[in-house]
């Protein structure tokens, strides 16, 4: 896998911004999702449960399918309804998506504590593979 460092475009809007934007300890998982993605909706509770259980730093990257999904209020309302309290960055112009070559939703990018991209997966099976890797190995 090519070496890519995690760094955030500072101009993008955030919901629940926190110090989790910076990598201090442990791995970080980027979860690429959209409010109108049925697979994302099915996975979110499972993802939130496991990242909390494993102590993974989660950052959610909202990728709008349409213009209607771009407003902060739309994403914020959905996040509140789904109890998504992890930091959410709105990738309105697909900058993060392009940087990490995301081709579909849901997708996941896993970074080690140095901020190096160590795995990238897509879809329900991608989540299962990332989860197995997190549970089986201490990544660092």
C-alpha cells in the first residue's frame, strides 16, 4: 500500500470536532459514509459499538451523493438521530475521497498511530476485514 499520511483539510466543516483530529495514541479509522447510503445505515450501530469497545479513534467522513445531502443541518440531524458522536467532517467537494481513492460507500481507511495509511477496504465485507484486523493484532 502506498504511504499516505493522514492530514485534514482545515477549511472543511466539522460536526463534533475534537482532538481526535490529531493522532496521539493508537490507530485511527476513517469511515466514509452518506446519509442516504442504505449499507451505511445498516453498519453504523455495529461500527460505533466496536470502535468504542476497542478504543479506536473514529472520524466519520460524510460523502454527499447529491446536493441535498450537503447542508450541515441535514448531516447533523442524521448524526443526532443515529447517536453518532464521533467527529464528522463534511467532504463537500470530495477532497478526502480523492486523496484516499475512495470508490464506493461505505469505505474505511485505517491509519497507525504515526498517521500512515495501513489498510483500505470497502463495503460490508470491508468492515468485517478491518474489524478482524483490529481485534486480531495490535496495530502500531
